[in-house]
C-alpha cells in the first residue's frame, strides 16, 4: 500500500478562490493491477483554466466534482509497473492532478525524456502551455515577419513563450505584465517593448499599432488591443484571466465594430484540439531550448498542501513564468 | 447646361440624423469634356454604412465633407458621352451619390444590363448589398450543408440575400427582423424560423444552437448569438446598425470568453476588399434570380429631396428589402 496526499475541491469558489474551498486528504493507493502503473509525482501543475472547471458550468471540459481530487497536469516517475510500455523508473506526464502519487491505467500518459530538459518543463515550456503558445501564435495568429505582436500575461507560462516565438519569427514584440520584476524579465528575453499594465496606459503603449494580439487576460486590455490593431489584424483568444473571478460577467469591448471597419479576425482555441501539432512543437521547441533561443522560468511552491495557495497566487499574478508545485523528488 | 438637384451634408448628425443635417441644392452641370459622360440617375442608394461616413472619424472610408453632396451608390443612364466605352443610352452604376445627374470621368463606372433585371437591382441584389451577402456568408462564414445560419436584419438588402443563399446551400436558416410584415416576408422566402426581435426573446429563439451568425445589428443580438453558437461557430461581422446612432459606445458582449471555450471565429469584412469576387457573384446571383431561387424586394421613396428621409427611415427600419430613392425614369 502506498500513501498519497491529495487536494480535493471542498466548495465551489465564489470570486477569488479561498483556502477553505479546498481540502487536503490522505489516501491509501491500491497496488497496480495488470496494465496499470503507480506514479510518484515530482510536480503538479496549477493553470488558469482550472478556475473555470471549479464552477458548476457546462464548458469544454466537465466541472471538477466536489469532494474529488482536482485533476490536471502532473509529471512523475513510474515506481511500480504492470504495463511493459511504461517501465519502472521512466518519467511520464499525465492529467491525474493534485496528488503525490497516482495509479494510472495508462490513458493519457505521455513519455517525458529527462535527458532533454528538466522534467518540470513537461508541464511548461515543453508541455501544454508551450503548445498553447505555439499553436495559438503560429496557427491562429499567423504573424508575418515584420509585423507587431502584442501579448498580455507576457511573463506567464504561455505569454513568455508567445513573445519569444514571435521574436524568432522576425516580429516586433510588445508584452504587458503585472510587476516591475516581470517587465525586467521580458526585457531580458528580448521583447522590444515591455510594460507594467498597472502603471502604464495600455492604449498609449500600443499607439503605434499592432498586427496580432495574443489575449491571455480579456477585459480592458482586449478593448485597448482592438483599438490598436491595424487593418486585417488578428486576436488570438486564449484566456481572460482578468475575468475568471468576476462575479457578474463584465461588459465586453465597446469597440467591437472595429472588427468590421478594420477587417479583424478574432479566434478562440483550446489547445487539446491541436494535439496533432505536438510532434512538430516538440521538435521545434526542443531545438530552440537547446540553442538557447527560448528561455523559461518557473515559480515553484513546495508541497502538495500548498497547491491551493499556489493556484490562488497564480490567479493573483504571483508567478514569473510557469507556476508549479513540487510534491516529490525530480530527475 | 444641365440642372441637377443634389443633397449635401449640412451638419454632422448627433445620434439619429435629422432632416436639418441635410440640405437640398440645385447646380448647373458643365458639359462633359473628352473622356467624360453625363449620367441621368434613375435611382440613388441609401445604405447603413453611410451613417459612419457622416461622423468626422477616421475609418475605412474618409468622412463625407460638410457642404458637399453625399457620395454613394447610384444607377443611371448615359445621356451625353465623350467616352466611347460608355455609349449614350447605356446604363451604368457609379458612386457619385445623391444627385439627379452627374458628370463622371469614368472612374468607378460599372456597366448595368437592363435586360438581365431592372436597373435598380444594380444597387441591391445584383450590386454591393448582394455581393456583401455572398462574400460574407460564403467566404467568411463558410457554412456547411446541414448547419444552422442565423442572420439579423434579415429583411434588409443584405440579410434577405444571406438567408436565401444559406437555404440554397442546404442550411437551416433563422432570421430576425423588426416588424410582422418583415417576418411574413422571411417566411415567404423559406426561412425555417423568422421572428420579430421586438416581440420574441432572441436567446429563446436560438436555443437549439447555431453554427454561423451573420451580424448586421450588433448589440444585444450579438451577445445572444455568441451564447447560441455551437463549437467552432463563426460570426460574420458585417454591420451594427443598432449602434450607429449611439452617442456613447455601448459595452460589448459580456460572453466574449465563449470565443475560447467554444473555439469561435469572429471576422469582419468590407465588401470593397472583395471586388475580385464580383464576376463569380454576378454569374451565380444572375442564375439564381432567373431560376426564381432568390427573390428581392425594394422600398422606393420618390424624389431626390426625400433622400434624407429615406436614409433616416432606413436607420429606423422602415424598409423591407433594399431602400432606394427614385430620382428619374428607369429602363
């Protein structure tokens, strides 16, 4: 028998989640049966989209169940295997979420190569957030060399990769973030313009015009970006973290008619629809990381018991780069 | 010398245009010089987009100049020609606007074949509004057979053609309009569902879901349509007549985040970018008219002096089908 601690959803948050919306539980895991593996997690992921699943609302993924552990991205090592595809000692990414260990029947398991990069990157720059940036920017936004790309939430796991890919593709890149420390990092990454949206006027910062807006935040920033887009500009609708804890749905941009006058395209996407792009992404991103053309940061919180605090911190913008919770030893 | 009466912009409207924003003037036209033609207009067009040009705002077309005649679509007969390409007696469409007669240097002239259909159709079903419907629905909305298309302003010059093309392409079609008379016409045209948005709850009417929304009105209807769109739905952003006279820009849809969760695409367009589609459009639409597969209506106001009233009536929804002003004899 293996003991694992896990975080369960105790109550559906109203507005910003509170620690009392979560509960820590300890469970005994059964021995893996034929075709199953026991995984000891090293990192579990906290991601903004998880806020939506905490509501009891129909969406593209079903809501989390009350009293059940929160599922989501995690990376760990196979410690007991009854499936020859996943030998003991191998590293895997999975979606069983906020627990120290889990028994998997193999569904949704992905191999992770610890020789390529630290295993934590399977939850960040080489995982779902990285693929989100890659697909959203290249396939949805389709920037051309010489165009200007603006990304909000630019110091986050997705935004920081969006900006760096845009630079690689020959674009001018503007990024907004929520602290001087984040802005400094964006400057280190080679963003042409980086600003703190709490200090600067976003409209003013975009006054020279943009061609692609990669939207992670929604709200007033979206309105400012629509105003700044040039003719045939594009909005990649990826997230709206400024809205996730709004009690009432906030009014949308007042300048929607600019979609007509400027022939804009706004398009939303969900990364899981684009799994077919994972091999191309992994090949490109692996090369960019090896060549030092893409950099990443991680903000790591220690201990499964602190996953709720990490998640709340993520929604408050406490992270630089990818927010992770370390729950066990890593490769 | 030829006398022509014309309508000039006397003041920039604030909110709904008033008769006092316009003035009637009589001018003497010069004799056409080499390369010029004198056109005696039969019909001039009033179109919703003209409201935007009455503001002193930068947009995709320059604003109308105060004290100058309003330019826009018109159709007439060449009565004096100094250009062999446009023989006397031939019918032409042009963009010299709200006047009884005009001297043209040939720029922007298009031939009109009075044998194909009444010349007024060059301003409606066979002209800019028809091409708008064709390009917007087929190229931007890209409906598939069996999908549901919702069009607002459905009894207008554009909307009525959108709905009929969608039916031709095997779609289920829902249309909204602003009077029982309009709704009855939509039913005659074969719309599967037609409703008066002033009487019915749009969200309720769309509750079974839609795949494409062709937006002519903006505002609350756009929000309802975003709510009703199915996964991978599309919004064709064509116009926002509900907003054109708003003093303050109205808040946008509160459900913009559905672009992400439902992977929606919203795309605006301006028909003049798509002139290359005119030959294909004219071939298809000519055939559909001849075969009785597309029908049209016109609401005709008599006399150039009544062009402002026709335009104000258009913005108030007084028209069924294409709103026109008759200013001279037609073929």
